[in-house]
């Protein structure tokens, strides 16, 4: 893995959270995007090399709705940048980690993504991402 690509934060109200993070980070989101297959609308902030992804649910069945019901708003995942996502998936499987995605799928911000099971990483949902 290369570096932390972004930190994902689950929010109830994306417009309100955008205003909050604009105030915190001093920049506006550089992108907003809905990924209908995932039931999320996202916005991305960048300062220096660091990115924050805010995620809000688009429907009650969305994984983000379920996360907020269970744990409230807050940090949802850590995303690591990888050069070869298929190879990383295979490597992690060999190490005994469970992947929520056997093969990469399209994610927000022009990425291919795959998630690891949070129970295998001390309760943290880990995302692998690679530029499409
Ligand atoms: Zn993410």
C-alpha cells in the first residue's frame, strides 16, 4: 500500500456537513458525486495531499444509513492507495483477511475500490483504491 488516500466520514446531512468542513478546512469540496449502486452521495475535500470524503445515504437501505443507525455519524473508513488493486486483494486474501469485494468495483472519485471486513482490522473498515 502506498499511502492513505482519504478518510471517509459518514454524515446525515451532506449540505450541512459540507458547510462544516468548508469552515474546518478552509476549502470548498472539489467534487460531489452520487454512486447510486452504493446508495451514497459523496463530497471530497483536499488540503495538500490529504483528502476527506463525506458520505451521506441516498436511501434507508444504504450501508451509510445502517452505519449511522448503529454507530452515529463519524469516521467510516480509511482508504489506502494501491498501484494494483487486484494484486492487493489476492495478497490480503493469502494473509487470511476477508474482503467484502472479491473483485474491484467502481467507486467515487474515478477509483476502483474494494473493502476489507472491518472485523479483521480492529473494527476499522479499510478501503483499497486505485485510479481507474
Ligand atoms: Zn472512500
